[in-house]
C-alpha cells in the first residue's frame, strides 16, 4: 500500500559538511557503528580527495560510536598526518568521549571541547562525569589481614 515507506532506508548517522576556520567541519549526529561505517568512510574520503589538510569532526550530536568508527577516524588522522595535515575531534558527548578514552585515541589526534578549553579525551569524560577515576570504590572495604601471609582480605 505504501511502497515508498517499505523501500525507505533509514540511516542512524547524519553527516553534514560546513566550512570551518581552518578547513571543512564534518558534523556527525545520531549513532555511528559498523552498519554506518561505509557512510562515514565515504564522507571522510571525500574530504581527503578534496585535498583537505585540516579536518575537524564535530561529535557533539553523536550519541554513540563503536570501535569501527574510532578506527575510521584514526585511519583518516594518520592519512592526513602523512600528508602534513591534521584531524581534530570536537565536543564529544560523554558516551563517545568514554569510547575515545578507552581506545586511547588522544594519543593519535586532538580531542577538544572549546567550551571548557580542555584538550584531551580523559579530561572531557571526567568533566562530564563518566570517568571520574578518583572516586572509584575502594577494592577492600576493611583493613583485615590474613594471619599467615599478611595480605589484605575482602570484607564478607
């Protein structure tokens, strides 16, 4: 009855390209995972083919990113670096900042949040309340020690 609705393809990822101060800015919104990887790679490749030297990826609208997304961004960063350019990530949401932190992406490229002035993914995720490691629950709740070995024991 509604053939256009039945054949419609819904993408979880929306990509817009806008002009930035130092070059193009890819604005990602929605969710990026293995199912949207071709769409992301295509957008990144278009910028490489257009000889962009400095590329910014705005992650403020991206609610989720998996390891395939991070790998695609890292590969693009390496390619740009080899060409004398740079890729920069901007304003990741807390869940995305956590993935970037866990994967160590800040070792490869810059992750910025201009509103806070922070420049690393760990600082971003901690500021947003997702990785406050200083407030982690202590491993042992008591200071009881084993009589034989002297090692601490867990409280029961």
